[in-house]
């Protein structure tokens, strides 16, 4: 099941915990953000035609007592798995990045009712690209992930989700961007690089 656990900052004691099961074979939690007394968790579920449905995005809104306020399931494409989540500086919108069967996906969702503002399919190198992490800075969205050819990419989008510029980092090995941060005019990416055999 997808779950949320909240700990007290002073002594790291557990404040509350809540699991969410909407009826699927597996409901997975992937990422969490908090703003203004609310906590948002994304994951995925295959509840729709149990147990054979491809996964869809699951977004759950909690309060700080781990009580569920509302939840939504989004079917963007055949097989949707979200990986990245960030929130706008004013707390009005969530941005979700992930993988769908035909392309990576980006979503902009209202925090008030979890309705979709826009959804974009993203092909950096082709179908099978995966957007793993997303952040917002200066009204721009920055995304990192993996292309279908197993190369790391970094991309920048405008506020409407339109691709502005991207860079692919490619070797003969496997590279994947897992997290991205923008600070001081620089973009920082953490990820995975598979070393050649014998150099591990």
C-alpha cells in the first residue's frame, strides 16, 4: 500500500502514519511534498481492472495528522508510473514527472482539487524515455531522467510544459538522472552510471 509517515522534528518520534489502499494489487508511494498544512504523495496503482490493469498515477492529499483529504487517479497513457514531484512556490500547483508506455509524462495539477491543469507527453530521444525528477525555478521546469537508449538527459520546460532546451549525456554504458536541483544559477543532477566491466 501507499503510505505516509510524519515524524516530529524535535526528537524524530513518529507523529502519525497512514496507509492507503484503493483496491489495487499494489499501491506504491513514490515521492512526497508538503506545503501550507497539506502533504501530497504520488504513487501508482493498478486498481482499475484488478489484477490485470496497467498502472496509473495515484495522487493523495493528506493533512498533517495523516488524514486523507482527497485522492485522484490519472490514466495518461498505457502504463503510467510517476517518479518526480514538486510544488510551485505559491503552493497552488503540483508538477509530476514520470514514465508512460509511449513517452515520458509531465503533469500540472491544482492543489485545491487535484484537477489537471495540463498534461504533456515528452520525447527527448523517443518513446520509452522516463522523467525521474522535476523541480521549478524562475518559472521554468527542470527535469532529469533516462532516454530509451539508457542515456541521462537534462531538460528545461516553460511554465506551460513546452520543451525549451535539453542535453543528453551518452556513453557506451548506462546513465540515468535520478534527482535534480537548481540553485545559484546552476543545475545539479544526481544519478546512476554503470561502470565498464572490471571497474566497479
